[in-house]
């Protein structure tokens, strides 16, 4: 079958013929009709995450999918051929930039009613990231103050909607051109990152979701109330992540060093920092389906490309997308 693979780090994706997926007893074979593109795809392609995500090359890339079930393993009981499904496959089984993929039953959920495949394919990774940051890690509740950086982006546009649904007061950083857009998503306070310093404008926040890292993350610690939490999805990775990934002792030591500065700054300020590398979770995706069906969350698709133009789509993502997600469609 056709797929787009990383053969060598830092080189463009290559279209190749690869073996058909093996379908285990608890697996579902899905025809991929839409696949969202994520910054994680680009970071893997460039080798930026080679130490913490040690994949063997060549690697079929891709972390989001929406499609139709072709067949199911003999122990699968939640899905049947013809079902419309979407997922973020497990990190050990990525490969949605292909015509077909076998996904563990536990990682799948039905596509929300009324969504196109492109809209559904844009959601899993960013929606699960938002859920695991705000609900699982942050425990965000009504009346709390939440800051979400890059609010017009893939993760930010969903996280704003989820935080607003949870009843939080939501601040976000965005360009002036996207100010009205993020307000429509549910942001109460919009900081124009080109003209304003959010660290001077905001204070006493319960939670920050940072997707930029570096100086932006360091400044984010200063807007938190004592005991507040900053969750970073761009890094630096922390020791808890290294343990969860089962990385060897040398890599764990290196990761501890990478995050030592930010963890010390957080401790000195009386706040907390945690790195989040989202994981596949079909049950949480079903919760998200319910929110989409109720109108609490809507997908934001910036642009769609045909499957044949996947390398060009990834290049556009790397250059920067002003709103939402880039998606490739097949058939």
C-alpha cells in the first residue's frame, strides 16, 4: 500500500510502497480517509525528538486519522466494518500517513455526528492534548483562571473551547488578526503577543498551557498563583516523562538536566511545571465526541490537501499555520 515515510531525518517525506498492516485480535483495520498534521510529525521528521522517541527508520509518519473500518480482529466487539472512526494511535503504532492502518480497539472512537472526515481527522491529537492538560493534569474547574498560549493554533483553538466549557476564565495569546477569532472560541482576554507582554498583563492564574517553550514558558511561571500549574507540550521533558517512557538511565539523566532550570524556577516561585506528551485514549476521545456532538467543541481546519501532496502540506505546517489544523484527505 502507499504511504509517506521518514527514511532519513531532516529529509522530506518519501512516498513508498509498504507492507499491509498486521491486524491482531484486538485491532481494527481502518481505511484512512483523513489525517491531521501536527508539529509532532515535523519534530520527528527533523530528528528533534530522536532521543526521546527512538523510532527505527524508515518510519511511516502520522498521528491523526479518521476513516472507515475495513475489518476487525476476532476479539473486537465495539466496532464492525463500515463504522466511521477516528483516533490518535498509540505512540508505538503511529503511521496514519498511509492508505490503511491497524489501530488498537481501545484507541478508537466513533466519529462525531455531522463532522466531515477532514474535520474528524483534525481532532484526535489536539483534543486529547487539551483534555489531558486541562482535565487530567490541571483539574480545571469553574471560576478558575486559565492561560492558553497560541490560542489560534491547533491545540490552542481546542483548549480554549474546552476551558470555556469547564467554566474557566480564559486568557490567550494571539495576533491582532486572530483576536476576534479566539474570542469567538471562548477567550475572555486576548493578549496581542506582538505588542503586549502577557507576563505584565496577567497574574494570579491557576493554570497555563504552554506550547512554545523557552522564554515563553519561563515567563508563564510568573503569572501563576502560588501552587498553580504550568503544563508544557513543547518541553523541556521532565523526569516523570522519562520514567513513563522507560528510557535508559543515561537518557533519563540527560532529560533531568534539560528541565532542571525550569523546575528550579518553578520551585522558587512556589508553582509547578509538568511536561505533557499526550497518549492515545479511546475513552477520552469518546468524551470529546460527546462535547463535539453537543456543540461545546468544534474542529478548526485551516486547509486540506490531497494525499498525494502530503510532503507539501507538512512543509506548510512547518512554515506556520495561522489558525487550526492542516489535514490531508484520501478518497
